[in-house]
C-alpha cells in the first residue's frame, strides 16, 4: 500500500511542481521516481516566500 501513497504524492504534488518549474529532479538513469532527489529552483524562491524555507539547509547536488 505504501507504493500507492508514493505514486499519488509524485503524480499530484511533485510532478506538477516540476512542470511549473518550481522543482527540479535528479535521479540515476533507470531509477524509480521514489529514488529521485527534488530541489527547489530559483523560480521557487522568486515566487514563493514560505515561513518554513529556512528550516532546512539546502542540499548539495552531486
């Protein structure tokens, strides 16, 4: 049942945010969506100001 929740979150939240240009994803070729890393783009910071933005340090991309 966990795969349904993961699939729904990807389809309803992550994918639309990527399409809008607010998130970018990084994953190995052939990897599943659940194995990807998602990162805020500069557009996110330009359009959205959330009071939780400073709660987590930015991840380092490889």
